[in-house]
C-alpha cells in the first residue's frame, strides 16, 4: 500500500565518520583528489550545456522556463512564459529518478487523462514535451496557490462560502487562479472507472494521501474509486469548515477505528454555527459503509 503521510518535517543532516568532509568550526574543508575535481568540472560542464540546449529548444517552441515554485516526489513545478507573454506553470518530471511502477502505470495514465479532459474547473495542459527522459508539461498557472494554503492564511470558510468552492478531492490539488477561480490539478493517481467493454470496475490501486483515505482504502480491500472520491470530498468540506482534518493520520489503526465508529457524527452535533443540512451532508459524505454513502446523483 503506497499511502502517503503528507505531514512534512525538517531534519538536520549529519556526516558519518567516513565522510570526505572535514568540519572545523563553521568551515567545511573538501578533501578531494585532483582527478575527482576534473570529473566534477566535466559533469558540471555537461550539465550546463544540456541546460542551455534545452532552454534554446523551448525558446524556439515559444516558451521560457523560470524559477522553481514547487517540488514533489518525482517532479517540480516552474514558472514559464509563452511567446505571447502568458504566464504558465511547467511541471517537470525526470523519469530517471522515478520508480518503475510510476513510469509504467501512473505516468502514462496521467498523460492520457489530462490531454483528454477539457473543463473550465480543471487545469488546462497546453503542451507536453519529452527531452532526454524529462517530461515538461505546460499548463495553467494558478497564482493564488492551493486551497490548503488559502485556509491557512484566511482561516475556515463560512458555510455559505463553502457551498460555492466545494469541488475537489484533496485540498492541495484544489488550485486557485489570480481571480480565485477554482481549478483541479494533479492527475498522478487518476484512473478510468470502466474497462474497454464499458463495464464498471473496482480498483486495486492503494495509494494517495492517508489523511484523505476512506476506510476501505486503509483496510486494503477492492473499492469503488468514485465512492473513494466521495469520502475525500467529505474530508475537504470538513477542512474548509474547521481548518483542521477530520481524522488523525499519525496512527492509521486508530484512524480506521474512528472512521468505522462514525466518531465524526458526535463532533458535528456540537457545531452551533452550521446548519443541520450542512451537518447531514458532511456525515453522508464521511459514511464508512460504501453502500450507505451518498452519491453525486443524490
């Protein structure tokens, strides 16, 4: 199961006794042989040449890549400017550093899906290029960041405001344009819900962020991906209303127990600022029994 815990912490690096770095006070001395220096210079030279040739290629195609604004497990996002002056985001994926499963399964599926989807509330991908096993995806630039950043800066939404922006599956993937138009981005774990015959299929891909995972995901059983998305919508709505997560993902066993016991019902009873309809919707979204969980049609 490849579920991620998205809580990040900084760790101070340490050198082993066998390190070629000798630290004296605030000065670090490099004990490197002349042959190693030549090799390092050569590698840097090749890297500079590659960067220049790549940038020239993009310029001939009408794009200029700027500073990095975000980093992921296998990718980073940079600012890009088109020849018309439009500011874009460029997602850079280096296939050399990505896992085999990601390259063979997730990446091809993501590329197929993002090029097929056209919707005003989904990030538009304008061009995809591959140069020396590095993929460059030029897409909408969402200046105001993601929904989680917005909530951290401005606090929770009122119930009335939440009704209009409640549209996505994970706060970090709900992106905001300069005018606060909502755009859904990052289809790294997206998949089709039907096979080639048009038959609805269950999913056996257990991945994503643990904090948004439904109990069926955490229990490792085959699941309906659409019902998994419904649960994730409930998590997002909860975050929007409270500026906190509905469940603590630092202890997965305890988290599953809380989900299955419907502990969220008790929490919402104590809410005085939200309507009964809002609390009913939230509890219906975070229903642990897939057969009883609300659907989009309802």
